[in-house]
C-alpha cells in the first residue's frame, strides 16, 4: 500500500498529522493499525488483514507516529511543516481538513511597508502651543496580512515566525523579517519623532515636514502610504525647490550677473524669502497656499559661498570659472546670454582669440607662439582680467609684454586720451636695465624712464600729477617699491607688470604687501616658475592679480593646498580647471618649431653702488695710465698698457675679488655673480641643463663656492683637468639628469667637447673674439643637438663690456680685431675707440 495523510489544525494551533493506508484504487482501509519500522505493515481491523505499506516518503518521520498513525506537530515546528508541505504533496497524497476554517498557511516572502498618516491634537500632542502633531502608524504587509510594527523591546522579535488569525479564522504563520523591519524603524527614528508608542510615531514641526518629504520621495515609492489627502497643517510638496542660474555679461564693468532662480511647480520664489530660513537652519519654506516646500539648503549655502549675495548678483568676471565650477558641482541648470557664452568660449580656446594688432612701429618680429601670447594678454585686457605669463625661460615674455604696452598706448593716442596713465614694470635689480634696453630696442615709440636711485623723487612728483606729460612706462625694482609703496600707491597706473613675480611668493613679505597695494587697471605677472615650493606661492600671485579669485588663504589651504599635499587627486583637478585660463605656459619643447636653432641673448647686469665705485676708481686709474703712456711713448707703443687696462676693467665687471691689488676692506659681492646664480636657478627650475664659460679660472672658483653654498650640482673642467678625465666628465654630464650645470674654462673646454646634453649656454665674461665665443657655444649647439639652444652673454651695464659690444655693432670689422689678450686688438684700435672704451 501507499501511505496518505490527513492534516488538521488543533484548537491551540498545532497540526495533527494522521496517516492513511491507500489501496490501489485510492480508497483508505478502515480502522487501520500501523506497525512502522524497517519493514512496515498496516492492519485493517475491519478486514482482519495485514498489508505491507511503503513509508519511504516519510523518511525518518515514521518513528514519531503512534500505532494509530497519528503525530502532533508542535507549534514551533508548524511553520516548517507548512513551508515544506508542497514537497510532501509531491511524495504522497495529503488531504487538508478545512471543515471549521481554512487550513493554516505560512508566508515567507518579504513584506511591504505600510504607513497611515493623520494629524492629532490634544493629549497626543506634547508641545506647549498644542499644535497638531503628525501621527505615523507603521505596519508591514506580509501577503494580504498587515502586521503592526513592534519596537525593539518586544519579546516576540526573538521568534522567527508569528501566528495570527485572519478574519476568516485561518491561522497565518508569518516569517517576520525583523532586520528589515528594524531598518525601517531606524529610518523613521532618525527623522526625530517627538515620541514613539509601539507602532505609532509622533512628529512635530520641521521633523514632521522632513518625514513627509521623504515619504514622498523615490526612496519610499514601494511603500503603501495613505492619509496624505487628510493632512491640513502638514502639507509638503514632493519636490524640493529647483535652482537655476542665469548668467549674463556686464562687459563695461568687467563683471557678470549671476541670478539664482528658485522655483516650485512653476511658481518662482525670491531668494530673499529663502535666506532667513537658511540662516536659521530651517529646511522648509511655507508658501502662500499653506503648503511647505523643501529648501536645498546645502546646495544654496555652497553656492552662496561662491556666488555670494552681491548687489544684483554681480561678481567680478574673473570669478566666472569658480562660479561655473560650483554650479556644475551642485548640478545646477545654467542659462548663459550670448556675451557670457562668447567669453567662456574664448577662455577655453585662447589659440583662436582675436589677433592683437601690434603697431607697425614695433621693431621686432613676433613668432607665432608670441603672437598667441599677445592675443591672450589682449583678451585679458578686454575682459578686465589678469594672468600669469609663465613661458619657459628665453621664450620672450618681455617682448610679449612690450608689444602689449605699445598696442595700448598707440590706441590711446588714436583716441586722443588726455588722461594718459603710465604703466609700471617691477623687476629684480639684475634685469631692470634689460627691460629698459629691450623697450628702447623694440618699442622706441614708448617713452620710458627708470624709477631708481636718489633722483627718483623728481619722477615720482611727475607721476603724481593728475595731468601733464608723463612717461608711458616706468621701470623699477622690488627693493624700490618696498621702500616707496606708500607714495607709489597714490599713482593710478594703467598696467602693473611684475617680472619674475615669484618675488612675491610669500604673501606676508613686505614686497608682496607693497605690490598688492599699488593701483592699476590691469595686472600681469611674468614668471617661468609660478610655483617653486608650495601652492601658497600660487595663491599669493593670484591674490596680487585678482584678489579673492582663489578665496582667502585659509579657504585655499582647506580646499586645495592640504588635500593636494595629501595626494587627493580631485582637489588638484579642480584647481587646474579654475586657474588654467589665467596661466599661459609654453615650454621650449612645445614651440621649438617656431624657434631658430639658436637664440643669442644679451643679459644686462647692474652694479650696486659699492661695486660701481670700485669700477670708477679703476677706470680713472686705467684712463690716466693709458693716456699718459700714449703721450709719452706714442699711440703705437701703448698697446700692452691698453690690454692690461682692459683686463682690469673686465675683472671688476666679473667680480672685484679678481683684482690682485684690491684692499681687503673693499672685498664685496659681485652683482654679476648674483645674477648668474639667479639665472641658473630659473633655468634649472625649467628642467634644462646649462654650460657656463669663463675665461678666468679664479672666477670659476668663486662660482663653484656659490653653487656649493646653494646646493647646485655641477661638473667642472679647467686647464688642470687631466685629458683622460675630461671625456668621463662630459659623458656623465650628458647622461645624468641630476647634474644640471657644467662649469668650463673657456680655453680648456672651448673646443673639442661634445656637450649636447645642455640647451643653455652662459658666457659669464664674453670673450672679445666672437669666433672664440662661438666655438664655445658650439659645444652645445652642434650636430646631435635636438633642441633649440639659448646663448646668454652676461654684460655689465655702463662698463667696458657694454662698450665693446657697441663697437662690434658699429664696426663689424672689429669683430675679427677684438681678441682679448691678443696684441692685434690693441694695435688696431683707434684713438677714438680708446676714448670711447675708457670714457666715464
């Protein structure tokens, strides 16, 4: 026989499991008695017959049945039986006894959250004003059965299944997912109810509004929530205030308008109505119809920090990128007018900017990248912006700035401006005369003056005049503005240009304070190394150029400097995005196709007063000696005296310590040596390698001491270097990127060496014969050199060095005659040449 079973529920909810013996025709034997074991039998008392019965479908359960084939399933096992019932029905015939009520069921699928909302007054409300409270009743729907929520102290939660009786009298065993229910209760608890009573949560004020807002959100879309329509005091719109930004250009004032538009369901809400809520930490605004709308507080506070609350929303134009970045970060919809759109397009495509019309009177030729630089500078002027021209050393930052100044003053002439404002260029002492020289060379139409020395008060008085003839461009030094800024800040300048602007990298230095105090319509910083050590240096430059562009230093440090130093890439990307349009940097490697193979640069150095005094004393002595000897011996026999005099003057230009007869009390530092060290640092910072030539071995010894003091790594060759060691030094320099400088005695290393690892050459004391000098330069500028070579000559202004160069330009044939240490030079010089060389 096959076993069957009849299941019925007892009064206390247990299940009675009663076996049957089924004949092949499906009928059950009467009055069965079961003998269950390894082999099982069933006795029909009525028939007095034993039947074998197959109870394999019961597995090991057969041992729990009594002889009448009955077993009671205890309450704690009922849910498992009900869950396994479909499996049993596949193995054997099972009948369910439903004579009194539907047979029990088990529900194991996850529940749905069920919430009913209402407002309560009176005893249910705890606030003093006796305002209504929002009552939230929480339940969980398992199948069609809604069960009230239980708090965490309920002992029922220790049971996996809960038995309940439905309206039809059916027992329903529910597998409670207590963890999921607990998460929902925690969610509601975090919304800060005033109190909780088992399945009811009471909210008042903002927490009630916050609760309703979240219940309306996508997060709760699968929940069954009822009662919204019954609420009178707590009605919340399902979507928070939308924010849109309308941006428009105010080019006449170099500003832009940023209007934040707040709307809810097509209704505009003025920002002024929202601000009191923001500043009192309220997240909801009550509307005219009595409904509440949620305020995107974090978004608006973040935007106001960047966009501000300026009059009519106007902001300086240089803050446009910061504002756009903030709007993008907060995913704000943006509408731009045509003017603002054009401005942003120009920022991101500076190569396509409108060409700056450089006047025909400009005496030079701008290379294509320099033209782009001028266009960029013109763009900055057009929109009242400022920036850093950060081109690699030697790429002509000076000439680009001069072209811009010529363009401005030429246009000012054409407009007949009576109130013509001067421009001020601030540069290190070592290069200020280079500026004057370059201005007179390339832009002679500009009137220029130096604001230096003890006689500068006369020029200051001229600058302070509101009207009248004033120079177009004034050149001065950082040292002077540190001393005179209280007076200079009374002058309104057109352009304020800082050369080697890293001089104000320390924002607390007197130089930085002085530069930032000066008044100018337009500001430009020139620096090949805008950041040398810390990001604070970049902040200081922009604090000069466009105050508040990068916020206060504290904000900058918190937002950028510390995160970047900690290696957080996001902060670096954000900073680059903001400053990129205002820093124009071209490396030599990027523009080499526009460069000749070699560029020769005369770099003027300026004596300080002590060194000039020594030079003038030596010049006076040499002049008397030379001309006395000419008078006594004749012009043709004084050539040795001429050579000796020129040698002494050259030594003073290099470093007074080269003079053998210099008294100890007159040993001072050298302006040219200071210039060299400064120049070397700038070139190294740009990632380049340098050859430094001098005809004085003693001078190279002094240079070495300075390099070692500054930690500059170098290789060295002079006449005492064994021939076998020279090649090793050359190969090491060419191959090792950590050796940026090679010091070379001109006679020892001026020929025969292949030093193509270098792309900068500096002649500390230029050799009078250009052919000898060119041979030295060709150590780097030769076959195998793949880069452009910059060839610097350090020339001390107002000395015999500068005069020899002038003679070479005036008398081309002198280039082959002037060979230092060669008697031919002295013999071929004329009386007029000597008068010029030894003049004061």
